[in-house]
C-alpha cells in the first residue's frame, strides 16, 4: 500500500480531495478534523490492508468554503473531484457513465464528530437510462439493476431536490398493493422498471425538471446536498444537544458502490464488536440478505442476528470476525462497523468508535484493560465519557415482577434503563411538554433525524418499527435514554393520537412506562429507584482517582444527601446551605417568628428556638463527613422568601403565631423588594442582624466541639455569602470569631475551623487580594456570579437563553457551562489576586458548574483545589477532573 506523504501545512491546506483504496492512500486516522471521522477511518482501514472499496474524501475545509461563499466551490475542486472519480474507475476497472462497464458511487457525509443520521447520503449515483440497461446485462439481473435505479431516484430526489421520501414510498406501496405482494423483494424486474418511470414522474412533478442523466451533474448536486446538510435544522439541533462545537463542516466521502442486493449470495449489515448496551464481549448486530445498507436501519424488513451470518456466508463471516479483532486492536476501542457482502466477498464501508450506554462503556473499559489491549490511562482518557457516568446514575424500576400484569407489549430492548411519562406522538409535542415540565414518552412508528429534538426532550422512546441498529436505537443509546424499538405488538395511529395492542388502546396523555433493558411496555406509572454503583464501576473509578489532582466535594444540606455523596466518592462538602434546613417541619414557624419580631430581644428569643434544631443538623452532617471538610454557608436568601405568598397562608401564619393577620401582611409588604437578587440578603442580613450570624456560628461550633469530644474528626469551614467589600467580610468574621470563643470557653474545649467567603459578586473577584488578607478560603458561587456578570436573572433567563444558544449568540447556556471568556476570567482573576496575598489559599467552586465537565476542565486549568456539585454528579466530576489532568499532561509533553 502506497502512503502518500503530504507537504507541510501550506500544501495540505490547498489540497481539497484525498483518495484511498486501489493501492493509494492519502489520509489516516489522525486527520479527522480535515477528512471527518468516516473519511479518516476509510483511509486508515485501506492502509492496514482491510477490504475497503476505493474512493475519495472532499475535505471539511471545502464545506466551510461552500458555506461561507454563497454555495460556491473553491477553485480547483471540480477538477479534483473528477480526478478522484478517475482514481475509483481505474481501481475498479469501470467507467463513470459507461454503459458497458458502469461505475456507481455512494456519496456520504462525515464530520469529525460522529453524528449518526444527521446529514445526508445518496447511494447508486451514476445511474441513468443507459447505465441501468448495461448494469442489467452485466449482472444478469434486470431486477437488481432497476432496484438500484429506483433507490437512487428516491434518495436523490429526497436528499438533493427536496422531494419527500413519502412521495416515493406511496408509489411503491401502491404498486405492491396492485401486484398483491407484501414486500419490496417480491416485486419483479418488470415491476421495478415500471416503478422507475413512476418515480421519474414524481420527481418531475415536484421539481419541474427532468431527472438528470449526466453522472457528473448528479455528483456535483449530491456533494452540494451533503455540504448543505451541515447547516440543516436537524444537524444544528444535534450539535446543540450534544454540545459539539469548533467544527468547520462535514467532509464528503465518494466511494465505489458494492452491492448487497445482487441476490441471495449478497447482503449487508451493521455490527458492534461488543454489545453497546451491556458491554458483553460478543458481536452485536444485524444483517439482511439481498439488501442495501438503508434496509437494515429503516425497519422495512426484519434483519437477522449477526450470528446467523455464519450459516449464510461462512467465509465472509470468518473474514469479518478477523477484521473486528484487527480493528479493535488497532483503534484500542469498541468499533461500530458497516459492511456489505457482494457475491460472497466482504467489503468494509465504515468503522468508528461505537456509541454505547454508560454500563457498557465502563465494562468495555475494564475488560479491554484486563485483556491487555489498553492500559488504565487509556481507559480513563478515552473509553468512558462523563456522559456515560451520568447514564449510570439513571433510575430503574423498583419491582419488575410486580408490573408484569400491566405489560401490554414487548419490543426490542434497544437502549437500557427505565422511563415513565405521558404518551406523545410527535417530536414537537414532546419538546412543548418538556418546556412545561412534563415527562413524556415519544411514540413513533419509526424515528428520523427530524425527530431528534423531541427524542432528547422525552424520557424514553417507543417505536413500532426498526431494529437494534435503527435510528431510534442508536441515538437513544448515545444519550443514555431508554428505548424500546420494533414493537410489532402495537399499531400506532397518528390521526387519532393513539396506539393499541388489540385489547388496550392508549391515548395521547396517558401514562406508560418502558423498560429499555427488556423491551417491555407497561401501562401506567411504575415506581422507580435510584441506581447502585458497584463492581466494575468501583474498579474503574478507582483508576480515575489515580489520575486526578483536583478534589471533588458535594453540595449537601442533609445527612442523607451527605451519605449519598460519600458513596459516590465525595471528598467533603463544598456547600451546605443552611436556609434549606429552615423549611423542614415547624422550623419555618420559628424563622417567621424571628422575622416578625419587633426588636432584637424578640428576634433572639425566636433564634434561640432555632438553635437546637440547626445544631442537630450539623451534628448529623459532621458525623457523616468525619475527617472531611464541610463548608457551611451562612443564611443567604432575603427574608421575604420565608414568608407566605397567599392570603390563606398569611392567615395560617397569623393563627400559628397568635398575631393579627394585618401584622403579617404589613411585614410581607415591608420586605418586598423590586430586585431581591440584589437586595437585603447574604452578609447584608448578618450585618444588619448580627444575632442571626451569632446563632448560626454557635450551632456550627457547638456541634463541632461536641463531636470532637466524642472522638469524631470534624473540619468545619464557615462561609460568609455575598460579600462585595473586605469590610463586609471583616464585620462578619469578627462576629463568628467572638461567638466561637464564647463556645470554646463554655465547653472547655476547642476545635480548628476556618472562616472564608463566597466570591459571587464581580467586585469581590476584582478586589480578591484585599479580601484574601482576611479570608482563609474562597469558594466561587458561579450561579450568582454568572447572574451578576451577565445581568441575567437565572429565574427568568430561560425565556430567551435557548434562543440565544440556537442562534449562536451564546455558545452554551452560561448557567449550565461556565462562560470562560467572562465569568471564567473573574474566577481566574479572583484566584490569582487571592493567592498573591495568601499563596496557600484554598479555592473551589460550588455552583452547579462543578458537575459540568467543560467547567471542571477550566477549574483544573486555573489551579482550583476542588469543585463541588450535587451528589449524583460527583462521579461525573471525578472523571472530568482526571481527564482534565491527563489533557494538561499532553499539553506539557
């Protein structure tokens, strides 16, 4: 195999087309950014001697040029494409448009990041009225030739010219009905010849043009369609949902057609080298005899399990198994492979790292290490993504046995997990109900790329058609979303918005549950339970922690939350919100009594009632977190949040406190603020009412001393919220220290503790050097810091942020992933300024950004000591922190 060396950067940048196969290979797997994943892997497979039909790849830079220059091709591309066709023709011994020895090609997209089904494909290109007759003569099958022709017209019309596939589908269904046959394969060659004429008529009716017979015109238009599909609504939405950024376009792969529909000696299939749902080390896939690739995923015919291929095509199957071993070893990863068998000969059309569920990702990583194919570092770095860990945290059904009488149908277990929701029949309805906070199950005959928004919005997906490698199955597994596919037990009626199994009819809005691990569809809402992390997960996470410098804490307000976080590997509490404790039981009454008090004496009396219950909370949390730091934030929200919001609740409060309702209403009115986020809250409350800070500090210190006297190692960190000036911090620090000294005197014992602050106001970040002279630690409250930096209200920004992201005004929702350019710079500045005065200053973040992988990478890069997130995101942050460390080592190396 000749590998062509490229000139340095300048020449490579000008080159638009890269050929592969036929003894020549101009690309490799390292060139994904330029050739897309598919193109790079086709070149790579060719270079290691696997049977890949020859072809060429048009670069992603060409797509970028097309998008940025009013759909024009860059200079020289047309000639390079013709040269590429000549390369394929020479390798195959055929001619493009040659009646006697015709070359047909496929035209496929392929971005650097895998986007299954999101962009466009055209097969059998190069066909016309002359070529089809020549192909019939050469193959000896009129049926095969005209089947290829009608498929080409359908795909070209749909993908390139916008004639909806349903128009052609109606025509073939009508023909089958008139011929009295059920399946496409039952139509004869003469039937398909007639169908081609009908398809051409449909094409002309909807486009106003005759179907093009010049192969080069067909090719140019198809390449344009693939370029254009990069900016299609479905592709944009897929990239948005999956946070795929930084790509310049899609490559275009033009490849010699090989035919799985030449007869019973041919076929096509898709397989994974390991089970993508469970990770089991066994080939997992499907194939169809006498079919082309789209037949497998379309669900029109029921595919056979890949194991059956050993009987139908024994030699090709043996070669395929050998190829799977070679590819897994070469790529050091589980592979997703498309293949075709033509007259008994195997051809590989694609390989890529296979999408998998969370449980499968962890098992595959552990198994590949044990098999000696990869080391632990490779497994942590490349084989498990943070989203896979997220999938592992999804719930399952509480009692699968108990719901058996309610099972109404069974399909294929296409993507594992349990989901409960109200039935909807369109992607639009799923998205609309999601926006209203409703849980849905999207029910479709089959899904298409246009449905991705609704698929993402739904809790789970149910289809009546399609196999284990259908669009619904592949996309659902990639997202960790439960899916039951190919459920032939049900008949779906979009018109009446219902489905039935013949005995039970389920209407839109009815509740159902689906078990993606068994394929069961269950009537009603079935109870779910939280997942458990054991076995291979624990082993993998132990490897993760070996590559991690940054610690991961949790945000927890109760002993139960703290215990759950410990089980997920938390190394302390980074945020314990004391105000959350005030809403439990009758505590709210004591808080309200304190708020309604007319003077300091009355406030202190009410606070005295809160002290024992507040201390009890800290005793529980400190005991669970023995030996680990616990950061307790003092009272943060404005007082009005603890008051009633309706007339009825005001009357109930007055009755409980034994006061006139007019007093309650007057206090509600007095505490009303036009902008509570910027109002009387946080340290401002503690400064105005120091007795509140005193009570909380006493509860924390008393709990710490009492546990310490019992031998429990307690590490309390008291955090003052919302400071904007060092003077504010000094004020509250003095109150805390004085209170602590009183407790130490009373108890006759001391404990070590720290006093620090939450940096969530831009001014605090900009003056962090002054604050650090007083504060022993910083914790960036990135939720409020984002609000104040952008001027967005977190509670109201949801009305416009999705529009901002969709229209690329923002790359991401800044409340989900930290805004590195703005908010991130304040975090960096605050950290650097703080450590300029206190070099060993402990710094972390405690907003929900602490569980966002991209934000974790940023925090590692600027040298934070820890991130803190909700308990169920702790494993995600642990993996992200390890991968951030490994990435930083790459940059240094």
